[in-house]
C-alpha cells in the first residue's frame, strides 16, 4: 500500500503528514467510511494524488472485506444508451474512490447476463450495476447488492416515455404508433408501459406497436410497415431510442414520406447526434449521470440525491398534423 517519491516509499504516514490529519483518518477516507467532512476527505485525496500513493486493493480486501471495485454488466455497448451508462458509472465510482470492472456479454439473454454476474462475483466486487438489465435477471439472493442502472421500478423511464406521448398529444396527434425496444429489456418494458399509460390517460389511439433491437438498422427495417400505417391515417410515432428513430426517418424518407410534414417522429435518450439528424430529432433526456451516481450509491449502501426528472427536448421532427 505505497508508492515511491525520490526513492523513498510513501505510506499512510506520509499521506497523513501531507494532509495534516491522523493516519486513522487517512485509512478511513481510503476505505470509504461515512461521517468524514468533505474538506477533510478532499485534503486526503489531494495528498494521495500529490504523493502518488497507491493502494494495494488485494491487501486491503483481506483486511476489510472490501474490494473498492463496483462490477458492471453490459451488452450492446456500441449503442449510445449502454455506452453513456458505462461512462457515467465509471465517473460515479471514481467520485466515491472506487473503480469499475465491466463484464460484457455477447447477448442480452438471461443466461449470458447471469454468467457475467457470477464472473464478477468470482473476481470480487462490492456490488454490481446492470446496464444490460434483462427482465429475467435475478437481482436478489447474492452476497453483494445488484441493481439495474435505472432502478428496479423503471419509474423515470416510464415518466420520460409519457412525456413524449403528452407532447405529441399537445400538438394534436390522436393516432400513433409505438416503435419499442426489445421486450425482454427492463428499459424497453418501462418505456412501453409509459407510452401505454399516457395513451390511455389521454384517450389516444395506439394503432400499432412494432419492436426493434435498439439499432438504426432495425428502425429502417420497420419503416415499410410504419409507412403503410401513415398512409392509413397515423400521424405520429413514439420511438424507444434515438438510433431506431434515425433509421426509421431514413426509411420513411426513402419511401417518399416527409418528417414531420407527413408524420411526426419522437425518440428517446437525446444522444449527442440527435440535434443533427435531418430533421433534428425531438426526444427526451434522462439524467444519466444522476442515475449512475444513484446506482453506485445503492450498491455501496450509501445515500445519494435522486436523479433529476426527465426533460423533453423539442426539435424539428415533430409538428401539428396536417
């Protein structure tokens, strides 16, 4: 549990002297104990950085039963949603003096995700956050806490999807389609529930529901069926993520339909490219940083502020029906 400066080994004592605290306080900061003032914690961490002090996690785990590592299970990390979630989790873990260890699965099936969870447990982690949160994945009965990134209830996902439907209704749309994500994903199920709740509450007609795999290619593949519904009087589509919306817009344009003149399209996620789609995409933004901080705190048994509420981002892809 040390580094070297000018050939001299740096230990807890040197960090304590530099920070002006006791060695016990240094140990408590490094082991994540609560009840330490923010200013004291910051002085200790600044001294750690200045002295290049390196903690031997393996040795510390033997003495504290803590590994200082949060496990993350992810699949489809090339998509914006999972990639943004993983990056946010790493920042949230580092803010609490932890690192993340990520296990990627080849698919989002429950068997693959369960195997990834058990791999991380075998490696030794203090808790696990599921970015690939399959609906059938067990969350309880393990030695460490396991939580989905966006929580077990999916309440903010539902609220965000409802915001999209409410926006379309406010514009005057009464007949719409939902393009959902894979039904066995927790996030997709929550977003579908939010759409259904808002449609029922606002007395709208959900004419059809199609399912994609989160990719732009799947949105494009669904465009023929969606175009047929548009020609039958559907005026709006709520899409479960921005990438599928991108593919859908491309497919509808190729079939001679204009967005939003012939049909309004709204996405979900507000990925960094959404403002530069043609047309710029109306979408809804989740507080991914806040969700990550909340999830990391949950697996570590700490308190944290709740994430911010979802925000509707209105752009050019939605307009009143003709």
